[in-house]
C-alpha cells in the first residue's frame, strides 16, 4: 500500500506553503521558521494549516509524509556538517519536475 492510500489527488501549494512545509520537514518550530523567513509565527501556523488541509493530512508528520509521497519534497539525509546548517530549497535538476530537494 502506498503512503497516499488509494487516493489520487493534485495538490497546489503556494511557494510559501511549500517553503514552510520544507522547514517543518527539517524539524523547525513555527517560531524558528518565522525567524528565518521574516514573518510572524502565527502566519507560519496559518501556512502549515493551509497546506495540511490542502493535502488532507491529519497532523504535521502526516503532512510531511504526504508531501514526500506526492513528490513535492524529496527525502534527503544530510551529513553532520550539513545537519547544523539551515535548510534551503533547491529546484530539482529535472526542469520538468515540480519536486524540490530539501538541503
């Protein structure tokens, strides 16, 4: 069984929602995300909630799982040096892909 179950759906997240989901996937709190992208923590929470509803996820963990399963985020395991650095979204090398790689 796939991570998405038997459901097929098209998700249209905004660039900001996708950016916030990537930070959530990296383990950052709303306050930490807000400090990095210069918005208020409540706005971060709203982006998370909007993305969660659009992706029909039950919680943040499920949101990240569904984002990876749907190809919006790629799984990436950084080495120790990279783990300490702030994550950055980088467009996948395939120009036809809508997936992002989390670094």
